[in-house]
């Protein structure tokens, strides 16, 4: 099993969710996060004062999948989240050793 974690632009969330649902991925965890990479942030003016906004809003999307779906899922996320501009985000992939359904103690791929 693999855990796929994607950091994307907030306005791309609906596109990414639709792309994943279209390929049969429905188990998602979505978190609002803040951060920056090469994008670095920007300046804003509020009540005449200039502020440096260096932590930008992002969305972290997480799902656990079977190994054989990895390319399909990462391609769907990348295609749906891509605008071609700095700040589109990143996808990280981790190995998952075990998955356990709390309700009935099912283990392994069956819980996905």
C-alpha cells in the first residue's frame, strides 16, 4: 500500500477531487494548511500598512491506495492540479506497512 500526499492550490481542490472520484478513489483526507516554497509569499496593504505574507494557504490531500494504482492516482492529481505556474504544489508518496479498520479490526488492502 502507498500513502499519497499532495499539497495543492486551494482553488484546484474541486478539480482534483473530481479527477480522483472519476477513477474510483473516494477515501480522502483534506486539510487546510499554510506554507511556502519557491513561491515565497507576497506583500499586501491593510489600512495603509504593508505586510509580508510569507505563509500562503494550501490544501493537503491524503489518500492510501494499493500499489498498482499509484501511477493512475498521481497522474490524476498532477493533471488536475497543474496550472503551469509556481506554487502548483507537490506530491509525496510513502510506503504504508499496515492499515487497520477500527470498527471491526479488518487489516490490509481490504480496509481501503
